[in-house]
């Protein structure tokens, strides 16, 4: 093999590695796997759009706390627990 061919093969190899790295980066990039959301009360997995029920307790002008009541799986509006 002439040195030109060796360089050409070497260059192709580098390009292939770069393309592979870009693909891996896209697959594991942010947004592909959103963090799992679980209910802190019962531990159920929450689907997209499912929200927690909570009461806001205002302590003063600046501070307020949230008292989490539960999710659609463990808390029903009206205070009935299942
Ligand atoms: Zn729950």
C-alpha cells in the first residue's frame, strides 16, 4: 500500500468514529430520557400530564409551603383516600 492509501483509510476511520460519537451523543442526549416522576406519597410512576394534589400554605409574604396530598393514584378530590 502506498502512504496515500494508508492516510485515506486513516481519515475514513476518524470520520467513522466521529459519526459514531455524534450518534451516541444524540441517543443519550438530554430530552431523550426524561427523569422518572414518582409520587412522593405512594411512589407510583406518574405519566405525562398527571399532576400531584397539594395545598399551598402561605407562611408570610415571601415564604409558602406546599403540603403534597398525593397523586391521581392515591388521592381523590374530596379527601377520599383509596
Ligand atoms: Zn400517589
